[in-house]
């Protein structure tokens, strides 16, 4: 089968930084607990657990609430960042804090704080319930407004001054559409887009993929917002399937297909993406031997 590997693939710089900080934390005060998924990929969470680094994460619970379950040792703040209240609470509890926040997320937080001091309110384009959005909105819950749709903008006071920023993993096309709507609705709006470079490059590449691609596989965890956005963009023109690894690839989907494209989220291990690409490249519909999938090696996830 012909395969188009949509580049780039592998971890973004924020994920690399977070993983390296977690690995180095093995020598810190025990127990070592990550406050939520360090990045949105279960394979990475499992690989870190093998190294003795636990993850605490419960759907619906905020980072502040998760801290109630940690009484001693080291706590790692995930790449998604956290509010100042989370850091303050962790230190009050006597925990050793390691901040693995993505530098792009920290930059967004700084933009928000600066603009609030200047008298702006903030329209934050993001996903409800996402830890990155939670951290950003928590900076000032009265003046930072989570915007998930155009309807959220309809209720804003047109007499106030706003700055727009966004979750770093949002679709750049969705952000642009919301920006245009906000600018047409509100007379005093300043735009400071914060989509990270790795997300932007991946989205543009998938948007401009070859016309003769029959089927697209997006490799990544379903919790990953940037992975979901890649799939959404690809679905505009192609048959798309999200898979966490080669284990999830249904060979029957390949019947009658000539060319496949493969992309991956910024928190997807390169090893998992390469494994999917290698399998597709050797696949021949009439050769049963090429349908056999090799096992996933957890020890290679953090490479």
C-alpha cells in the first residue's frame, strides 16, 4: 500500500520537556505523583507508571480538587499548566512541586495577566473541561471568559474592551472563525492568537494532504484535543479513523484502498506512529502474512 506520512510527527517541544522533567524526578522525594495526565496519551502515563511515577486523574475533578488526594512527596504539574492557586495550595501542603507546564501555555498565562492589569477582559477560546482551559480561566474567573462557540460571544458586553487568546491546541481554523465573529460583534477587541507552532504545522499539513489519499489514520489518545482537531480537519475531505496505536487498526478498513495518509497528535509517541506507517507500507491485501501486527513495546514509548 502507498503511504503518505504527514509531517511532522513525534512530540512537540512542550511534551519533550514534560517527559524529561518527569523522568528526572525519579530521584525526588517519594511518592511522586503527576497531577492529571502529564500529556494526553495513556501510553505515556503507563510507561511512567512502570518507572514508579503515578498519575492521579479523575474526570470532572479540577487540579485543586485532585490535590486533596496528595499528602506528601513530589507533585508534578502537567504540560497543560495550572493556576496560581494550585501552586500555592501544593506548597501550603508541604509538597515538592515540579512545574512541567509547556512554555507556550506559560506565555498565554502571562498574556492574560498582563492584559487584565491593563483593564481588558479576556475572551479565551478553549474546550470546556480541558485542563489547559481550566488553568487559564482560573487566573480570574470574573474577567476571563471561556468561549467555546459563537453563542458564548453573543452575551458579551459591547461597551467593554476585550483581548482574545486561546488554548494552544485549538484548531487554527476554528479560532480564526471565532475571531472574525467576535470582531464583527464587539467594537473593542484585540487579538493575540496562541496556537502552538507544532499544532499549527500539523493542521496545515493535514489540510493540504494529497488529493489521491483514500483513507487517513490519526494516531493519538482520544483525550488529546490537538489529535481530535487533526481528525476533524481531515474529515472535511476524507475517510478518517482515530487510533491510539497499531493495535487499534482494523485491517478490514484497508480493503480496496490504494493510498493511506498517517498523521499524529503532538503528544503521540513517535514509536507508535512509525509502527503504524511501517505496517501500512508492507500491507498487501492479498497476502495474509502482511496482516499480522507486531506487538507494541511499552519500553520504547518514552524514547
